[in-house]
C-alpha cells in the first residue's frame, strides 16, 4: 500500500540477476536455455562455489587459539 501523495519505492530484487547472468552466460559460456534449465545448486557447482574446505585439525585450532587468545 502506498500512502496518499507518496511515490512508489524502487523495486528491490532479492536475487542478483545481473550477476547470475554475467556468471552463466559470460564466465561459464552457457547458452540461455542451459541457465534457465539449471537449478541454483547446479549453477553454484559449475561456478565452483560448492567446493568443500577441509575441517581444521587440532594443531590448526591450537595455532588459531594461540594467535587469537581473546576469543576464549
């Protein structure tokens, strides 16, 4: 609802369409039909966003705690 005498706010997109189009069509070289046929998970995987980092081991954690003692 718009208050009387006011102006409508600019529409805000919660999804970054320009970035997705640039990624899929530009960097990945997909055709439009490939993009529209893909799920978000497939797009993220193709872009390398789903790579899993390994969990830190105990020695890594000890080094972090020693370097940053204020987090305890």
